[in-house]
C-alpha cells in the first residue's frame, strides 16, 4: 500500500515536536529492549489524544526509515464494554507494518516480546481506497476485497499493561505481531456479522464470539477507522490489511500453551 503523508498530521497547536519525537523514541526503545516503561502521562499529564496520535505517527516514520513497510491499519478498543470503561465512544486506530506479520507455521519468538496477549480478529483486505468522512458500513464493505481469519498478538510497552487512552494510542494501540489464516473469502460469500469464532488455549475452549461482537459488524469498524483517519487527513489505502478488533478478550500468550482460533467459514489460525 502507499505510504501516507504523515508530515502534516501533528495536531494544531502542537509546538513541542521534540517532545513528541522523544516520546516515540522512548516507546520504540522499550520495544527493542523488551523492557516495559512507565506511562507517558506520568510525566506528561496533559498529553491529549491528537498529540498521542502524533507520537504514534512519529514512531511510524522511524519504523519506515529503518526499512519497515506499511501494510495496514488495526483497530483497538472496539468492544462497547472496553470503551465505556475508559470513557470513549469510538475505537482507536494504529499502524501495521510488514515486520509485524508473523507466519503461522513458526513459533512466536517469546523473547522478542514483553507481556504478550493474543486475541482473535476478523481481517479485511481492501480492494479499493477508502477515505472519509461520512463512510458508512455499507460503503466500507463495498471497498473490501476479501476476509481472513487472524490472531493479533498485543504487547503493551507499559509496566503491568496499565495505561490511559492517550498512552495506548501513543503506543500504537499495543500492536506487536499478527498471524493470518490461509483462507480468504469474498465478503459476499459469507455473513461477517454471524461468523463464529471459538478461542482455545492449549486445546481447551476459553471464549467464543461472532462478528457482531466487533461494533455490531466488522464493516462498521472499518467505516469508523476510515472516518477517524480522515480527520487526520489520511485514508485506508487499497491493498491494506485491516484488523477490525479483538472478538474476545485477549489471553496471555505463554511458552508451551498454543492459542488457536477456530472460525466458522474462515478456517483455523493459531500461534505457539
């Protein structure tokens, strides 16, 4: 997908570009060292959401300068319960790069992560560029080329997986790795809302969900992502992978305890 122009996405009135860049560096260093750090808001209590997105974008610029390639977008906090718990009414967005994609037939390098958790996702593959504002779920679905099963491995760079909303946005919504299932179906060949998923840990069922657990429909999640990005002058590009949000609560990813997501039409995907 085309790289977005992030040069002008810093929020109006954000004059401390150096502070934004230092925050991005702190989080990237924590990721590289596999060492959790304190929340940014402990030393930056007035960090707001637009500035947190500027930190996220600054980190992406560093990643791509180091050779990573942008491949898509993820949504976080897509469950109504999670949103209410921290006082928001919309999901957050974050970036996916090719370095985050992990092959399902290889063990996840546990030593590369800090405190990993896994959650099942419905993944949309865009066939057309999607730009807000005003994108509806129907318009979003019309831009989708295919649907795949996925597992996202989230890994907060904050001590104890504790953070405020600006903290988690700055930390790229805890993005770490993701694994895709092999099967891809056209959206009109399945019922996204009714698609079932059973999550297993070490072969034991621990949770179940359907596509309706993602904002009522994964297409609605995609529409909200496009509209949120439009407010920052950005779009979801053709070819993007869009992780629409965890269908169930995330479970700890531990050595020797594989996590498997069994979907109704999309097959099975797992991490170990």
